[in-house]
């Protein structure tokens, strides 16, 4: 192979910046793929592994193969992580000197290794030494709003989306009819000269249906727009809050596009549930439980029964309210071919920043199921979180982190605050010859798209290639239909055709080529100009809408004029665009329209208009930064807990002597329990004996004399010695290797089961803690306080779970029966046959005393009910049985498992 790529001086600069653990901002076409080879090679020489993180599997595979030739020549090995690889293959790829892969694959492997693997052989990663993040703004900023979550099917699925769907559909239709009628009334009022009433009516339409066509047409008229804006401003004054509430109650529901929420009014609640006025009121469980406790006529069993009934009623009520709320959001705020597409009868999310599909990803909190119900596809079962981490906290694991992109400067503050990464702008190898024209602004989307088609026709007529950037699948398909009508051949690149992404984008610089692309615009793929294109002015980039983030617009512009080539870019904007409607200053937009008196199809083009658009973008960027920062603040609490649990879990996996860890649990948990029962004003000896006898086979009698002659510490030590002796005796009848696996499994099983329950509880706490803001309390501080208490409880519960399973688990049923045979036969009152699952052995105190070394009198004062659970590590049916018998698992313990 002939290697004809030699690093430019500016690429050497980029390599130095990356090696120092910073972000190198390099323009498109400056060769970031080649730049990365310098620091990757240097840091891989340590033998601890270097990672290159990309945005998709294709780029990871392409770069690993392409640059791998260079690394192999220099004596290093190269690996590549792909979505569908098996664990053994992944482990081999991570063992290479340099490994390429996507951020989600690296993150999910971390979660699987630390939260799900039960042996060192099942873990694939080998540390976090050095990483370069390609397209660092996309991964560490855009994708950081969504944490990485591994989910499993929930134990119980209680959703009622299909039940409530017809009612919500009717409700949405009624609201649409109501808003259309209000808009018609407003038109009449405007025609009669009653501008104030007309503005009030249209503001009501804006609350109930922000995308109403009549509303959008009225917003084109400066006078009507001013009347609507005036009504909105007046209603949001503190003195008119009551009137605003009443106005909202005249609708069935209100929609807030900025916060992505839809809220039912009283009228809407009555429509959905006319027979039950309290259908949307959650019961006050604290008061109800207190009333039950104070009712002295009720026996304890009846009290427990009534509490369980009230809790069940509360859960059903909360589930119904939640289902209806999410369905309303699905119908009002989520559009097909914008936020998602339908593929193979499934709802597939489309990334709002890249336009790429995200198969396998699901919206959380039941929203995905609500969208599935809306579209009439199969509603998948609810999921529960098994493991989770934010993008920010995953990449903060690396000892040294670097990044490269064409656009990082606008987010420099966030990179420094969250990742401690500084941004260095690297100059281009050749002067940039791109001409960035001012935006053209129109009143309506219709006029804007007509102008875009006109520009494309003019460029196509002289065979100048054009790359058209859109913000959604819907917009790209609309433009495609308009171009077909004009008989202009073109390629469409959106979430539906992402497989051909690189091929389509690579051809975008050929003469006469028209390419319509969502914002992904083939990031990472070079667009080289075809013959004669330079003389025509190079590639023309047309943006059909400004994106929320300035970086995305800069990325699109950067697709042209690489390495000193000529090129031009222009954005088209309308007052109907989401950015302008939601974040543009309304009064300023109205003044602009009045001042210039725009006619149908007339455009505005001025430098200070670009400033107005940038101001709107800065507002959104600031808001999104605060959302990400808040997400991280909350996850930092979880992250500290995650590190403790995962460290403990890995200690168990790596331990050669798991019994030491078992005995550590005994040494910590037993004294705590003894203190709980005895280190009080009135020691509870009966309670302690009951706990000991139901947890361990010691067979203690209820005689308190055996305890009150000792101190609390001496009692704890007395019990610890008895428990350890009993366990040593039980283990002596089992195969040593199998017992090690079993001990490891007992601890891991306790950690995993309770950690999953803890994650569920933390999700619920996080959702509910925001309401405390109404009581003038900081939700984050409240979250930290309660999360700490819950974590202390979690660690105590893990220890208790280990103790509970210690004498209820066996690696080999035959060994356990042999152990029972060593006990004096007259002590065994009743022995149930032991089979897989939950077989139970009932024994009198004397039998348990024999196991513990003897302290009972054999009189059977305390009856013990011990479930014997087969807690076996998961093995293949044809693998050797972990019990040590030498047989295959299916022919040995697998028969009864």
C-alpha cells in the first residue's frame, strides 16, 4: 500500500493540542481523521489502550481500517467496536493498542461490565487511559441531554394506553374544532375593528393549538400579530394571573412548546372521566394511613389489609393520570417524520441534532408507549432501569480526554465547566474562500420554500452543485416533492436513507448535483469538488432553517470550501419557523414586519437581522445548557453511589476468596442488628432471638439470660462466632470450587437486585422532588439529602440480603442432603423433599442447634422455616457443572434447576 498522506504543519499543531488533553477546533476538510493518528499512536505506546470515539458505526469501521494501515506499519494493533459484536469479540477489540467505536457502545459496555457481568471473563473493557472524541460537540454537548440507560422488561406491565387512546383522540379533535371556531370569531372581530377581543381570542388559540394554520396566517399581519402579542403580555402580568387561569380553563388542554408539556384543564378532565370528579386527584395516603392506625376497632391484620387496598388505589390512580398525560403529549407535541419515523411496525426515534435514526433507543417514562399507541403499532412492554450513566460522567472516567470538531468555540464555557477541557482554534492550512451571505427572511414558510427552490434552479441551470440542509425528515421530503415538480434530479439523505449517507455526501460536489440532507450532512465525510466546479463558484450550501444551536449551522456551512476551494452559503428563515416563534423576540419581529411592510414573497436581507436570529439561538443554547447542567447535578449524586456499588461489585468478582467478603458482611451487619435490639432503654431480647433464628440455623432459645450477662459488643461477638462456625460446617459438605462460585453469586445477586430497586426509587424521588420548589426548597438539596439516606439503607439491605441467603443457598442438593444426614435423626421432625426453586425444610430448634454447635435443648421451642434456594451461577447446559461433579450441567444440577 502506498501511503501518500503527509501531515501539514497545522495538523501537527492539532495533534499537539489533542495530546495535551484539549479540544482542537479544526474546520471541515482539514483532515481531523489523520490528525488523530499522532496522539493515538503516542498514547498507545504505554500499552494501556487508547480510544477514538466517533458518532456512528460506519465512521468507526472506516477510520479503523483506513488509519489501521498506518498503525500496523508502526507496530501497533487496531480494534473496532461494532453494534452487533459478541462479548468475546469485543474483549479482543478492547485488548488492541488502539480501539475505535461509538460513544454509546463504549458507554453501554461500561454499564454491562460493572452492572451485569458476574465474572471477570464476561467483562470486556480494560480501563480508561486516553480517549479522543471525534465530533466532540455532538457527543459531549448534544447527546449529553440523554443518559445512557440499559433497561429490562418490568416485572408487571400495567399500562392502559390502548384503553385511553380513543378518548384522547376525541379530545384532541374537539380542541382542534374549538380552536378553529375561536380563530373564525377572531377574524370577525378584527374585521369589525375590535382588535383587543380579536387578539384575546387568538391568544387563546395559541395556548390550545400553537401550530393552528389560521393563527400562523394571522401572525403574518403586523397589526394582528401586535394585538396577539399585547394580549399575551398583559395576561402574563402578576395582577392578571387569575384571568389567565380562567382563560386556560375555557380550553380542554393547553400546550407549552418551549417546555414540551401539555396540561389538561378541568373541562378536559371532565370529558375524559365524566363520572368521577376525583379521577385526577391523588389520595392523601399519609392522612388515610393515620386514620387507619388510629381506628382502635380494627385488628392489626385488617389495618394492613386496608392500607394495602389504599396503596393499590393510589397506584392505579397515579398510573391512569400518567398514561393520559403521556398520550396527550404524544398527540400534541410529537410529530411523525419529525421526532420519529415508523419502520418495521416500530416507532424509531430520530436524533434532533443529527437527523439520524436511533434504533433500540426508547423515550422513557412511558412516552414511547404512548407514541406507539398513537401510531397503532405494537405497544412494547414497560421497561425498568437496570443500569444508567450520563455521557458526561462516562467520559469523566478517562485519565486524559481530548476532542476535535469543526465547531466548539461557541460552547467553550460548557466544555471547561463540565469536562475541564479547553478549546484551541487551529488555523486552516489554506485561506478560507467561502462566502457567507446574509440570511433571507420571509413572512411564511411557503414563501421561504419557494425562494429556496428558485435558488436551487438558478444554481442547477449553470451546473453548480447544491447541498440543501433541512432540520427534519418532513422538511426534506417536502422539498423533494417540490423539486420533482420542477423536474430537477436530486438525492435525498435523511433518517430513512442513512445507510447511503457517506456515498451520497461524497458525490455532493459533482457538477449539477443537488443533495437534500438533514442536519447530519454527512459529518466526517469529505466532499471533493468535481471537474469545472471551482470555476462555477464551488459548492453552494443552502440552509432552509436556522437550527437551535449555532454550531449545527456552522457545521452545515463548513461542508463547502475545504482546503482553499471556493464555496458559498446562505440560510433562509421565516417568521413561522419554530425558533422564531418560540425564542425570537415577538415585539421585535412585529416591528420589523411593520417597518418594511412585507408583501407576498418579499424578502428581508440585512446583517442586523442575522444578529436577531443569533440572539434567539443564544437563548436556546443557554436554556439547553441549564438543562444539561441540571441533569449532571442530579446524576453526580447517583454517580458517587454508582462508583461505590460498582467498586464493591468488582471487588467481589475479582476476589479469590469471596468467603472473606461474606465474613466481612457478618462482622458489619450482625453488630448493627444487635445494637438495634439491645442498645436501647428496654432491650428486646425476644426480637433479637427471632431475627437470629429466622436468618441463621443457630437454634437459640428465648432465655434472655444468655444475653444479659454480656455487653452489647460481647453479644455481637458471640453471635458472629456461632454464625461463622455454622457456615463453615455447612460448606464442608460441598465442593470447594462450587462454594466459591456460590458465595460470589450470593453477594452479586443481592447487589444487583437491590441496586435495580434503588434506581427505580431514585427515579421516583427525582420526579417528585421538583414539587418541593413550591415550598421554597431547593429540589437539588432535597434530592441529595434523601438520596444519601436511601443509599445508607441500600447498603444495609444488601448486607441483610446476603445474610438471609447464606444458609438458604446450596451449590449441590446432594451435598446438602449429605450434610443433613450428619444430624441426629431424632432431631428432624419434618423434612420436605428438596427440589429446584423454593423447597422448604422445617426443623425444630435442636436440629438448628446441631448445625450451630449446640446451645439449644432440643425441646423445639422455636420452629424454624428455612427456604432452600438453588442459587447457581448461570452456565450453559453443555458446560461442566459448577458443583464439581464432572458431569455436564444439564445432566447434573440442571435437571432440577
